[in-house]
C-alpha cells in the first residue's frame, strides 16, 4: 500500500527527527559562514595593513636616507670626494643595486654598483621617464618594477631631486636602483596561519614579492580584485582575499592577504559534518522507533484491513484475532461483532431476495400469459372482423347468384361472381400477411438493376382512376437484394400511398416514386400528397396490428420494416398533416 498509515507514520517520524536538525543546522551554518567570512576578512585586512605599514616604513626610510644624502651633496657641492664617500656608505647597506648622481642634463656624475663597478657604459639618463618626471615636478618619483635579467630579482628606481640650498634651483637627481629582496624578507617575517599568504603585485598585476620567492621568479600574474571577499587566489583556489592599495612615488602597489576558503571555513565545515552525523543518527533512531510503532500499533490495524478486504470479497467467515485489552482490542471486538451481524443480515436478505425473485418470476409469467392472451384476443378480433366482412359479401353474392339463376340474369351472376372472387382474394391476402409475419424471413440476394426492377413493379400495378403515379427512376445502380421480398416491401408502401390518396383531397391525387443514392446507400422513396400522418401516432405505424385504415390487419409496414432490416437497411418516415407523406426504403450499396 503506497499510502498506508505505516508508510506515512515512518515518513512523519523521520521528518520530525531530521527537519529540525536541518533547519537549525542550516541557520547555524549560514550564520557561522557569515561570521567566519567577516572575521577572516578582518584578520586578512589586519595582516595586509601590517605588511603595508612595514613596506611604507621601508620606503620612507630609504627616501629619508636618499634625501639626506642628496642635501648633503648639495651642501658640499665643491667636495666631490665627500659625495663619493656618502654614496659608498649607502651602498654598504646591501639594499641598493646601483646609485647614480646625475646633473640637470641627465648625465652621470658619480656611479656606484653593488658589484663594485664605479663606471658604466650608459652615462646619459635624460630620456629616462623617472628622471624626466622628477625634473619636471621637483618631487620624488618611482619607476615601474623591473626584474634583473640574470637573477630575476625585482628592482625599482627611486629618483630624489637635488635642490641647491642657496639658489633653490633643481641641479640634478640622485637615482637609486633599490633591491626589493628586502621586502621579501619583510613578508617572510609575517606570522601566518595554515592556508594564509601575503604577497605584493604591482599596478600591472605582476607578482613582485611573496613568502615563496620561487613564485616571484616564475613571473606569476594576479589581477587584484576591486572588492574584498571570496575570489580565486594566486594559485587558483577559492580564497578570502583582502587588498591594501598604496602609492609610492606615483607607482601603485597592491598588498594582497589571502586565506584559502577550506581553511577559513574549517569550523563551519566541521559543524556541517557533525550535523550530517546527527541527521544519520536521527534517521536511524526514527527508523527504529517507527518499526516499534508499526509492530505495536500499525500491525493490528493492518490485520483488520486485510480481514475487511476479505469480507468485502464475500468471505464473511473471517475474524480479527483479538489479543489486546486496549483501544485496538475494543476496535477488533467491535469489528468481529459487526461482521457477524453483517453475515446474519446478508443471509436474511438472500432469503428475502429468493422469495421476492420467485414472486417476481410468477408475476412475470402471469403478465406474459396475460399479454399473450391480450395479443391473441386482439389478433383474433382483427382477423375475425377482416374475414367476416369478405365472407358476408361472399354469402350475399351466393344468394344473389341463386336469385339470378331463377331469373336467368347473366350479368347479375357475373357481377356477383366477381364480387365473391375479390373478397376471397382479400381473405387470401389476410392469411398471406399472417403467414409472412410469423414465418422466419430468409434473404437470397442477387444483383438487380434497381431502376428497371422498380419500373417493372409499377407497371404491374393498377392504380384507381384519378390517381397519377409519377416516376423518377434515375439512380443507375445495380444492388444485391432479395428481389421477391423487396418487391413485397415496395408494393406495401405503394399500396398504402394509394389508400391515402383514395380520400377526398383539395390539391389532387398525385403519387411519386423515386430512386436515388444517398452516400453509400440506395434509397427508394414513395411520396404522396395525401392527408399526412399526425405526429402523435407516427411512432406507432410500424407496430404489428396497428392501422389508420378502416380495414386490413395492420401487418404491412411491420413486415416491410423486417424485410429492410434483414437487408441491413431500414425504413424512414417523413409526414406532415395536410401536405403528405414520404416513406424511404434504404439498403447499403456495397452489401454482399
């Protein structure tokens, strides 16, 4: 049973155990996720800000050193040796790759290199962007980060304007190529948790500093997101990313602090795992509890349902096995009591039905006998009436013949004999109709040219004076029918039409016989302009022994209907009082 109480209770217990856990777990999980996300962003922001502060301090210290060195050089402009010693002292810090003292035309005055070189091939820096910007603005400018060809170490140029302290004029530029490896050390000193990392990318997204220098040397690119949140990290893994942007000497630097989502949300993931485990336990508990309830409650109900189904199929001997004293036991006892009462009631009803059936059979047999007697009486009365009249006429004719013989009146004898002959024929027709109605009708079809066949039937008929018979025989069909039986049907219809036209009519006595095709049927239509048939008796005219004429047995149309039905066809009536009647005989054309 797909919708049994057992299944529904099991589902209900499981839902009651799991749904609250799902709701609570979902709410706590979402809250934990949101809280952890905000906390992680805050922590990443603090770490990024810490790194930014260190880098800012690093660049500020260098700018201060270089600015102080530049002012000292301008103060002691006449002492070249002092300039050289001051710059050499700066080179000793291992932060600078090169130091150059350039005049206002961009030509090299002093050149120092980390490798110990004191001169270089390139002595003209007048076209360098950082030199031009510094000379134009008189402010400190940084160059974009570049990478050393051999070691791959990132370098950046810092241009310090040299202003004559006496005249206030810009006399040159102190150009320092700074090694950013120091920044690597600053980032490496940052304490990070598992899954955390901090790195720096320039304005073009190129990685310039990372705790893992090999990633810098690989030349990785990373587009810093515009908004803090969860994004693809440097290695492509989903991470919580916070970006701190800073500008030094006109160059933008992005300090990126990230933590992988798997580590950031480890607490939420563990909570989900615990919730899933609780759901499994709740499912098992609900299943066990449901089985116990099924055993204690549902099984007796199920047994009663099986017993009820057996009783519904007619097996009233089934009883519920009652072994309990609780409500279910009372229900089982009441059920057994009702089944016993039902069996007793059904037995009583069956006995009454048998008695009533026997009474109905007797009443039906008596009714059939009475109907047969009534039909026989009606038939006997009709036949007696219809035969008595011709016999009375024959008797009168015989008496007339006897009287005529005594007087030797030949014409009178002939008229009496003719009248007697017609009435004898009338009796014969009545007997023939009775025999046709009671005889089993057998159809022997053959293919017949309908138009010629109907015309021949009409040629054999003698129509009373004043009655005009018009013909419209144009169907052009050859149909398989029983010619003799169908001839009887056509003659019956035509004879009825002639009798209808025998009355006094104001619009003439005209009869039309037509043949035609309607769909897949042959139709023979007999139309008269007689008085018509009233609507209230039209449904009776095909019944046996029914007649609107003052003579005849009333079997003609009934026999005609039987003939048409044996041909798998039928007979239709259309009539209107005062306008006439049309009788249509139809049979299928393709009937074999």
